[in-house]
C-alpha cells in the first residue's frame, strides 16, 4: 500500500481525483481543510505544508483528532480488495449481490436507472453503489462509488498508483457510431442520454475533463450543464479549444440536471429541450 493510501486511511480523508481532504492534524480543525497530494500536503487554514514522509512521522507521534461527520464516510477499498481481489473481482461481487438480492437495487430503482443494470454493470456494496469505469475494450479501469444512504457524501474513486484521468461512458459502441457526443456533468446523467438513444460521456469525477481525453474521439461535442452551471460549462468548453457547443437547457422548476428532466417529465420532454428528433 502506498504512503498516500496509508495516510488517507489514517486521517480518514475524503478521496477526490488525485488528492484527499482531511481534518488538519496541525491545528484545532473542525472541518476538512488539509489537502494531501502524492507529492505533499498543505492546509488552507493554518498554512502547514510539507512532504508525505513528514506528515506520516508527525501523526505517528501525535493524537489525530477525528471529527465524525457524514461527509467523512469512505468506501472500504482495502477490505474489499482483501475479500474480492482486484477491481474486476470487486465489481463482479457487487453486481452478483444485486442479482441474488434484488432488494439491493432499491437505489437504482429510485433513480430510475435499474433498466441499465447490465449495461452499466452496476453493483452494491456496504450501502455504496458501484459504477465500474470501462474502456473501449470493456476492461475495467476504475470504479466510481456513491453512498446511497448519506446524501451529502459525494462520488469517490479507487486510488490507483498511476491515477490518470478517465472518461465514464455507458455505451462505447454508441459513441463510436455517433457524430455528436453529449457531455453532462454527472455519471447518472449519461444514462439520461443513453435512454433517449444519444451518445454520452463525462469525467469520472463530474467535470474532470480535458482536451487530452476528448480530442482522440474526433467528435462534435455538446456540453449540457446542470441548472445554473452554464458559465462554468462555457469556460470548460473554451478551455478545451475544440469543436463544441454548450446547450443551456430551460430546466423546469425544481429540476437541476438532465436526468431529473428524464425522471420527472419523460424521454420525449428531454428530447424536445435538446432539439433532437425522436
């Protein structure tokens, strides 16, 4: 296990793409203000910074305060690996669990994505829903998880030594056959587009997209931001410097993303907002 992963477990840090946030051990911290990367750490509150080796030595000789909060719930990657092996083994077990115990699919049914259970190879483990991340050859590259009980816990990914940016795609064949790719800002939103027959991709941590990932597709890209995130989408699209459009949808009251439109108003309503013929 890498020192980065050891520190994440010791400090009960919340993992993001390439770093984790945790309670700072150097001052009386009450919310995660210390950010730990592979090459060091820095606290945005007290300014403490240094190498991972120093951080590890420091917490070894000091009592580390752990603030119990919903936002610090973490997936048990180490235990899952000990029990089920590699990423494929974890995904297989979580998927088979849902097959053997259909009640485990309650969250998928609540989100109205249970129809994509096999396509997405969804699974459930310890109240976490698992979204395996496949490449074009259908090999698992990572797993994104979402806690189904605690609404304030965001998506998390498995930390891998060469944690390179990845794309999440529910249907690579559809992407290959399509001239236009729709890019929402959430994994479940990609299934809203899949439901209406449109190719869709996103980053594995929401908006973690780059020209390096998208350029090889050679497609016309249409960014579809969530409610009131249009400006951010325009900035992202312009930064990529590629052929693209940004589609600011007219969201109905109380709806904040494309999947919300599909769930509440149906496929045809979403198609109409997108200006796409069924």
